[in-house]
């Protein structure tokens, strides 16, 4: 039986505006500690014409989601051209609101933030069939085999826009430092030469650092450990329709268990842009290993 985390690991916030008139250092403190910010009253209206977008058949074969890239191009779409235009405007509107929230609440982030593609996820989570390593229904922290990031943070803004009243159900895991202490001893020693070889044959887009090696090792070990998935400290939490939530997904252990129709905006930012750099996974791992990792 799993040990339940305290529900205060999720901070419920009843703001009604995406724009904040002043920096929210209290929110930043929670966020950078690995907690989840849950906004239950931020408005996002859906027009009658946009309801046609709530159709998983608009996904191209093998596409996991529909996305809008930095050049305004839609990817992963199959369907009529008029719906493609509506979809682009729909996702772009969410991107603008997410930017408004992040930039106004956390102005230090906005100075050096990089905006990744914005996605609309129309698939039902429960019906996805994936390998253990790729299965996001298993508790994990984000780390990517082909994309080393050298400690750069991964901030995500989510919005449940399910039109049928269905919540997005997550499991949220224990603090990152507890996870790292648990799994670091079992991770194979970093090899510069192996990292060099992987980069040479284009398995990775850049040289994998020791930090990235450890993060990927933690990610894989979490997902592959059935006992950990069942019995580790965790909280099952429902994000009702119209909920918006934020977390650093490289720090907050999470698993998406069920739900359909969600918007998501990812940001990348350097550790130096944090209000408290000592809270970052890079700082935690360097303290635990007593070495520089990038």
C-alpha cells in the first residue's frame, strides 16, 4: 500500500486573472520546491466553432498530440484546412494566456525563458499503449534520452479543457531529493567516452553531461521499478475541467493516469533565472554527489 503525501503538496489558488499585477514570490517558492500550483478559476472560453476540435481523429497517424511550433506551424494534424486554422488560433490563444501568467507572476523567468511548442492533447490517457520507459502513467521526473539540457529547467503549464466534465487525474510523488537519494546509488557510472560515442552517431543532439546521465538514470529507474510505483509516497489528485496547473516537471514526480483533452505549454529556463537556484535538480544532485555535473 502506498504512503499518501500530504495534500499541501498541491497549492490551490483561486485567482481569476491570468495577469498578475506584481511578482508572486510566494508562488515561486512553492513551485521551485517541487510543488504543484493549481488554479481553479482562470477563465478560458471555448467558442461553439472550436468544439469541433475536440476530436482525437484529428491526430495524424503516430502523432501523440497536436502542436503549434515557434513559427506558428501546426504539427500532427490531419483534417480539413478550416479546422487547421481554427486549431492554430485555439492553441495560440492558450499560449498567450500561459505567457501572460508566467511572465507577470515570475518576471525573473521571462528574462531568459525559451518557449517550446504548445500542444493540444486530444487522446484519452488510459487508452495509450507504450513501453514502460515511455509510459507517462508511471511516476517519473522528465528527462529525455536524445536531448541533454545541462540542468536547464522544464516548466510546464497545463489546462484541462475536457468538455464532458472529466478530470485529469495525476499521481504526484515524493520530493526530488528523496527520489535522488533513493536511486542514485543504482545508476551506472557516467562515461564521457560513451556520451561522446552517442553524440557522434546522433543518438543525442549534443554531448550528454553527467547531470543528464543521472537524470535519465533516475527517470528510467523510477518507471522500471514496480514496487516503487505501487508503494512510494504519492498523492492521487484530480484536476477538474477548466483547471490550470504549473510545475517544474524535471523536479516534480508525476504520472498522468486518466483524462482527455488538455492544453500544455513548456518553457525552458536556465538555473540562474530561478529565484532560488539551490532548489534545482542540478544543485541537489551536485550536493549529493559532491561534484560538478556540467
